[in-house]
C-alpha cells in the first residue's frame, strides 16, 4: 500500500496541468497546478485497489524492493545446526538456508534450500517432531554440487500437515571416498494458515514484490522460494539476486557461506 501511494503521488506531482499566459512576448514554461488534497487522496486510494498489472509505474528506489524478514514469533525454539563435520581436515560443508527459529511456510509442499561448499552426495531427511521425539517421514539422496541447491517436497510426494512441527536435515556423505567426510545441517519448519492480511497483500503485489510480502509476514520459505525461482529462471535478474542475498544476510548466514555471499555480491555489482 505504501509503495502504491508513493508511485501515485510522484505521478500526480510530475504531471503538467496547464500553461501560464505570456507576460513579455517570450515563451514561458508551463506552470504546474497543485492537486487538491482530497483529489490526491482519492487517487491514491483508487490506485491501491487496482490489480498490480494495471497500477501506474514509476522508478522505485532500490532499497524499497529489498525484503525485510520479520520472524513470526520471538523466543521460538532455535534448532538450526550448520557446518557440523567429522572426518577429513577442511571438508566440504553444508548449511540449511533457514533461520535458527521455527520458520513458517503456507504451502503443504514447500521447496527447501541449502548451500554446499563441495560435491559428493546429499542426503535429505524430513522428520515429524512430537512428544515421543522424532518420527522420520522421508529420506532422499541426490548428487551434490557446490552452491545453492534445493529439493521440492511436491516432487517427493511429501505433504506437511498444518500446525505440525518438522525438522529437516541435509548432509554431505562421501564415506566411501578416501578421506571421507560427513557434514550435516538441520532446520525447523511449520506449515501455517494464510492470514487474511497476507492474502490481501499478495493480491496487490507484483511478482517482484511478492518476496517482500512473504518476508514481512514472517513466511520465510515462500520468500526464499520466490526469489530463488526467479534467479533460476533468469540468472541475469539482478534484482532477484540482490533480494536473495538480502534474505540470506537476515537469516544470519555467516560462517560457512559468508565468503559465498561476498562472491555473489561481487557478481551482482559487476553485472
């Protein structure tokens, strides 16, 4: 809503309303007539209710399109483990790309992301957390590569139940190789209902605004998925790449992928 207001006000204030009478035979620049406050407020209100595709467009400051993640609940359990290893010296590492608290999704089949600094084989595991401990739901193996990777629960045929707490883990397994290693990382996830305020905000949002809406409402997994899919579809999409970097910075992605974030920043600045 605030973004729509800024855009409409900018357009109204920059539109010439008419021309002044010449005073000395020379051409004089047209004067701009100020819009009455009531007219301006009506225009802002009407524009905010328009579909995203039909709203007036104008240049938007870069920082205005950067996501700000607001955790859904302070004091929630913290359970992300990143970079745990045993085995060879200086082994490749892996890190789940999620905050340290219980992060939310609105999807029964979200896509989950992690970062790996090396190759080998990735083992993915999803478990339900209950009073009696963990109950494993699914395990999957796939080739590993360096960089950001993902797995779709939809493609695995796995569904998250509402308001159930899950833990997902990824680890790099190369025990069969000489000097083998075992690096693991985990994160918490819970599926929540779509709040009315979130649904309304998504209806008004353009594709590049949707990650901001999800982040602002504390829906981490969809915010990351939205920008990551855009990066995958168009690696030259500088805005999407900047948005993903900003999200990862707010996740607290230091240590294991701090150097990777610096590299990504350099690529975006150079592009």
